[in-house]
C-alpha cells in the first residue's frame, strides 16, 4: 500500500465530487429523508372523520356524541342522513367512520340495544386503532365498573410520541441507502465514462483503489452523522439518553458496511442508472422492514425474525434506539455483541469487495 | 411514430440488466413488501411474572395467543422481566402480583401491572387495546348495557398484504416512471443525438410523445404483471370496482409522471443529475401523497401541497377502485386531475426540450 498513490486518487475524487455538485446532494438527501419521513409517517391516529347518525335523540345518545367530540381522536359531525347516504360517503372517502345510534336505543338498554359502527378498513393499522378507541370510549361511556384495571407503564417512549418511535429508526435506513449508492456510483461512473482503464493499466493495487474510493463517501457521511443527530434532537426533540461516543462509533462502522455494499454493487453493474437502481432496491426494503420503525424485531414471526438477523440494519438500529431512548450503552452485553457483529460485517464486506473487483477486462 | 416506439423498445430490451431490475420491481419487490411489512401488531412477544395463584393466572395467560401474541414467557421475577424489556427481547411484560390475585378473587377492582416497550408508539397503543379486550372477555359475567357492533368495511380482517402490495406497486411505478422516462431523453442528450432528433422532419412534440408513450407502455406491461401475479395471484386481493378504471387511471398517471420526468430531463444534462433530481422529487412525492399513511392525518399545509401531486389522485383512485368499489362517475375528478397535470407538465417540458432554438 502506497500512501502517495492513494493521496493522488483521493484528490481527484474530492475535486470530482465537488465539481459536479454531488456535494450538495450528499448533504441534502439524508436531511431531506429524515425530515420528510419524520413528519410524513404518522402512525398514531387522530382526527378520524366521524359521522354520527343519531336516530334516538335521547339524553344518553347526546352523552355518547359528547364523548366522541371531546377527544382528539375524532372529528365528529352529527348528520341526519340515511344509512345509504352515509355509506356512500365512506365509499367516496369523505368520511372514515360512521356511528349509528338506532331509534329507541336508550329504551332498549339491557334488552339488546346495539350501536352500529362502520370503519373504513382501507388502511389496516388505522382501522384497528380506531376500533380500539371506539370500544374503549363506549365502555367508559356506559360507566361500567371493570373488575380488572390495567396500569400500564410505558418504557423508553413514555409519552408514546411518534417522533421518538420513527426518527431514530431512520438513521439505519439513511446510512444504509445513501452511502451505498454514492460508493456504487463513483466507481461505476469510471466504468461508464471509460476512465476505469486508468485503473486497469496503471500500477495501482486493488486495495489502494478501493481505499481511495471508500474514503470520500465515508468522510462526507461522517459529517452527516452529526447533522442528522442535531435534526433529531433539536427539530424532533427526541431524547438522547445514551453515550454519544457509542452512537458515533457505531454509525461510522455502519457507514463502512454501507460503502462495502456499494462496492459489491459496482462490481455487478456497468451503468450508473443500473448501479443506482440496484443499490436503492437492495437497501431500501430491508432498511425499512428490519429497522424496527414499524415493528420491534422481537415481535416478528419466525421467518422474518430470522431474516432480520441477517441484515446489519437490525443490529445497528438496536444500538441506535438504545443510545437515544434507553441508554444502557455497553453495560448491556447484547449491545457489545451487536457492535462486534457490525465490525465483522464491515470487514467482511470490504474484504470481499477488494477481492472481487476486477483489474482487467474479462 | 411507430419507428420511434420500436427503437425505444429495442433500447430497453437490449439492456438486460435493466429489464431484470424492472421485472424484479414489479414482482418480487411488491411481494416482499406485501408479505413483510406488517403494521398491525402480530406475534407480540410477551413475558409475565407470576407471584400469585397459578390457576387464576394461567387462565388469564391462556387468553394471550396467536396471531396477536407469541407464546407468553414466564420470568422468575420482575427484575429479569425488566432486563428482557431493556434488551428488547420482550415487548410486553405483565406482572401478576399477590395483591392483584387477591383483589380479583375477592371481587375488588384489581390493578394489573403492564410494562410495555413503547418505542414503536402506535403498535404499543394497539397492543394495549388488545390486552384490554382480552381482559374484558375474560370476565364472562360482565354485562354491557348495549352491544357494540363494529364492522371494518372493505377489508374486514385488516389484511395488510392488500394495502401494502398496492402501496408498494404505486411507489414502484412512480420511481420507475420517473427514471425510465427521464433517461430516455437524457441519454440522447448525453450522446449528442437529441439535436439530431429535433433536426429530423418530424414534429418535436410528436417525438416527445412517442418516446414517453414507449416507456408508458412498458410500465403498463409491468403493472399488468404485478397486478396479475402478485396482487391477485399471490395475495388474492379483492377488487370491488372495475379493473378497467384502474387501467385507465394507471395510464393517465403514467403520463403525468412522464410529464414530471420530461421536466427533469429538460433541466438536467447528465444521467447522474437525473438520478439525483429523481430522488429529490420522488421521495416527497411518495411519502406526502398518502401512499403509506392517510393524508387526513397530515398537517394542513402538506394536505394543501398534495393537491399538486399526481400520485395523490392515483392513490385515492386506486384505493377507491380496489377497496371502496367506486364507479366511473365517482372517479371522474381523479381522471380529470391526472389529465390536467399531464397536459401542463408536457407543455412546460416541451417548451424547454422540444425545440432547437
């Protein structure tokens, strides 16, 4: 390994990246993804557009309507329309839920009175959540004395904020997708333009070439670790309870993994478009599925549980959620184990890339 | 025009790698997303500590079963249960202490301690609802004054595969449409053949239209494969509306996306620039148009912005057709909106790229 060769190559890479304005995108895209997804993915359900058809007009039915109106979960409109018209409103997406209180509802209490609730099931999670809210609300509305009362203690995300749940998980997605595609593109670009022949014919070793190609995405994205951290803690107000050093170190290792994936992608593709599409496709889905944003990994079925442990994102996000919300750090042996696994991943991927990259036309 | 179509098809199918990617995106990718992304909690890992009467607790615990919950794990004490939650091996922990069992047996209000990892806030909330419902049903003698009859229309079992596979399909169409169509123009720009194209004795607008049509037809073939094999084939998605309406809206939407791609192509000089612009435009388009989370839950400003997004109308129309079963007349505004967006974007794009001088 000769440092001056690497230095020369690096200089060329940096000039290249800055000259074709890549640099703007390197810093724009991760921030954009974080802000868009952070604000855009809303899993909690509020402001359900609710139409209540009150055919009873009794004290009790008014009480029920009041109960619905006084939460943030429902936006209630009491309308005097037929069942058919209401159903049409559901069909044309003008309402999310209809509640029908039948005539003589309060008279029939304890004699088979029935409230009808129709929920638009197109968004499954929303439908299930709304269903739960409605049941809870109506049971409390009837003032039944429950024999068992649940006292729940929420850990890690006490206020159940959506931001705390989603924003830390996005780190694993962003640092998987963006460095990988950048690394793949800067290698494949040489193939497409033809300058790769410089590498083929010059007395430069494979390892020198790979190092020179790894360093620019690695360094540029190292700064992104801090930028995204600031967005998360200041813009989204996510608490940070762990050790910043662990957070930083793990992220650097993880970026190396991503760059390693990018090198592997660059080996099998020959055009920039193909490299971009391939690196995005193979990183986005696992990065999203196994990130723990949508579902904690412990609560996956057997198949996905095993699959999740194949992808590095699950290990990385475990540590990231820990540093943001839990704060055990390396006191927990599991975190240490996961950290070691990440180091192995980084080493294996980059070694594999160095071995497989070709230094001649086949 | 047919000559241009033929040429573009040839270029597309010659690039074997690209064909494979596109096929992958329209089949496996949608399948994986539909099968893998589960937003409603299933198989929630649960652990419990039992400090009271075994018989009563086992009776309650036996109600926690699949598909909502995994088999509950018994922990020796609260400390080891907490440790498992901290290491995120367990999502829900229930502590049955002596006081709870005594109160329950003597008919007083018994307080049940539930420890829950609420990192995934929405899922934690739904899980709490599950637990509450289980406990309600456990008390057989509990009599409610009125029964609550809840029906989830259009997707009664909250099957996430249907929803997810359609969302992923629409995201894929957006991504591929933008990239494929923009690249068709920029490749010629990069190679310097675009000016020659415009010098030909054919109208510039016709060339542009034919080029976009070629890619739209490829997209339509992909949509047919995806809907036939994955959406209907693998996931048995019901369709309450008319499939031809879906084809019509897909066709119009592809042109609207083509319009955006044309504008991208007009302002970028290299394929690399196309790639970047596509990402910058595609991500907000997909995530803020209601593909994954309902629009009504978003901030009013984003809701307003989404009126300019062709994807918004496509998503609503598709959900209306598949789930809500709307007819042609109800869908007319969506068709109109897509058409209008396409025409405006074509005009802007044509002004920039369709003329030599």
